[in-house]
């Protein structure tokens, strides 16, 4: 059941009109969920109750069978109970975390589809989007999930394209990438419910530097990562990211952005400390690492999906980077 009259005490306050009834949230917890993302979603609701001194929001946590689960940090969470049908007007969030393909649950997928069919707004936090996709709720919709898990998601659902933004609101579909992005999403909900001034006070109480737009990217721009504002360097990196499966040559990249190969090599040496080809290979290896960790794709397919062609070239490059073969890495993982 939802928390009953949970209005904690505090010295800060903000007066808003008395609400007729609290708004309900249901959080369905999957094993290995990211605790940061879950608490970042619930805390703004708790703070909103505290500073308004009334019960604006209620929430309950559920697992498929009502049993405790362990989060990705190995802490154990005890839910309020097993999955139960959501009340009309409530919002449901599927909360997941690492190894999302392993924690997919057929019973939860069926339950999620049934809730949506009955008019319940169902969303996702972190990798909960895997469940929504399996339930058929993401086709033609704008949604997001954590950038680290997007390669595995795209392999599992190649016809669905997540955004790289912190959160997305597409009608009644709300998704957050995880981490503190859950707070940004909930602050947006609070602002819609009770206005921007109230949401600002909630944000300040959370000591959260709020992103006011779901279109804020999850990752910093490559220019910030490399400590450079070199437009040619950034253009080159974006081209590399767009051509992981069929890599371009360094000459092609330089030609497309209108500089010489030598100029491009100097930029990478100065700002990245490596050659363009080494940087490109690291991007492809990062994608391969994610696919090995989070999917059951054959190694031959992963080699092809990351532009290495044959498995021998892939294994050689992977071993040089990670000091183990792809097959041994997967077994150990």
C-alpha cells in the first residue's frame, strides 16, 4: 500500500492551495536496479510533501512477487508488497538497472501491457525501458534510457531509437535515463502540478542544480570531454560515432570536415593524447564491451557490429585493450 500520510517535519515551507487528494506513484522494482535513480525519483515527492505541509504525493514500491530485491550496489530493498493493479490516475514507473536483459521478467511485461491497456500511465527509470519495449509501449514514442545500456537496447530492439537526453515526456509516457535525471523528471512533474516557484524550492531543498529541459544531454559534449572547443575535432568524433559498424578511414574523415590528415592527427595528439585511429578503435571497443556485457549476441556478430570484420582481428584488438579475449571476458562477466 502507499505510504500513509507521509508528511515529514521541516523548517522550510511553501504555501500552496490544499489539494483534494494526493497523486499516486507506483514504483516496480527489478533486481539490480540503480538505487540512485530510484531515490532521486522519490525524494522530490517527499520534499514536496514536507515543504507544502500536506500530502501532495503518495508512493508505493512493488516487486513481481513481493520479495525483497538487491540493488546494483548489493543493498537489499524490501518492497511494500507484490505487484497490484494501479489505481486510475496513478503513475507507474518500471525501475531497473544493470544487466537489463537478464532481469527482464515475462510476468512483469504482461502486467505492464495490461496496466497501459487500462489507461494507466506507465513510464520507466534507467533501463526500465527494456520492459516497456517488450510490452510494445515504445513504438512511435520518444523515450530514453541510460547511455551505457543503449547499445544493448538497440541490438535487442533495432526498430526503436532512444534519445540521449536526461529525460523525455511524450504525452503520458515519461522516461528518465537514471541517476539524478530522475530528479529532473520529477521536478518537471511537480512544476506542471504546482507551478515553477514551488518546483524551484523543491529543487533547492534537494540541493539539485536542475536541468530545466529534458533535452539536456546525458553526457557532456565531446568538446568538454577533451577539453577543447576545436570544431574540426568535434566534427571528426561525431563522424566516428555515427560510423562504428563500417569505419571510415582517417583520410575520409579529414576530407569530409575539410582539413588535412596531418591537421586532424595534430588535433587528436594535442587534445586526446592519441591518434585518430586509436581514438576511433577505442570508441568501437567501448561498444563491443557493452555488447559483450549486456547481450547474448555471438562474438562474430559483435565483431561485425563494431567494425572489426573477422573475429580474429576483433579478439586481437580487444586483448590488447583489456588484456583478455572476448570469450574469456564474457565467461568471467
